[in-house]
């Protein structure tokens, strides 16, 4: 059983929103996961699609695996850095807001 990984660090989407898309493709075959990500309207769908294509290329080129037998076994989304910004408000006040980011790790396995 072969395992292939692909990672993306510091993706500019919050980890909570990225986990929603990650949960959609976990356990699916590679072709089905690509279809889900192609027609997904979430901000993180194209990001996951790029990572999935990278993992497929790693499996084919580095380990010589058959793409038809691959499925998404594990999707891990962790918090990364948070940029803190200030928005001016009325009467000279200021509000803080956060630009969050996440680290995404995707693992493919080969079916037997």
C-alpha cells in the first residue's frame, strides 16, 4: 500500500472554511474528488484542486502508481499565521480584524 503526500503552507483562507471542503473529498476516489472541486463554489475549492493535482503528479511521477486506483485517504487542515489589521471607525476609534491562513496536507493511498 503506497502513500503519497502533498502540502500547501500558508493558504490565504481560514482553516474553518477550508475544512468544509476537505471533508467533502475525504474518502473519495481521485476522479470524483476532482469533479467535486471543479464545480465547487467555495474559495478553497481551487486551492484543494491544485493540491490534489500535485499529489496525483507525485504519485505518478515519483512512485509510478496507477491513478485509477488512488483515493483521498486523509485531509488535514491546520491553522497558520494570522495577520492582524485595523479598520478605522467613527469618532477616531478602530476595530481589529483578522486575515487568517492555514496549512493543508492531503494524503492519497492506493486501493488493493
